[in-house]
């Protein structure tokens, strides 16, 4: 939630509601790119968050419903 609120604050009020929630950031220049995060990056982020939270499972970018 903190990241979302900060991102929205940085973008200002003229945000396109159909745009990506979070955008990619250039590795070297640290500038915001127009593209969204790719699926591999999202999975990596979820896995790291799960480790930090001490979860007993390893969350990934895949839906739990995919395992049914």
C-alpha cells in the first residue's frame, strides 16, 4: 500500500486509469519506463516478499487456481 500511495503521489492527478499500476525502471539511469513490469519480475518480487514475510510457502506470480 505504501508503494502504491507513493507512486500515485509521484504521478500526480493526471494518471491514465488504463495504464500500468507499476512501471519498469531503467537499470542504469533509474528512470521510469513506459512499459509495465514483466511477468518474471512480478514473480521474483512476490517470492522475495514471501521470504521476508517468513511464509511457509513460496509465492510466485502464478495463480493458486492454476494448480487445481
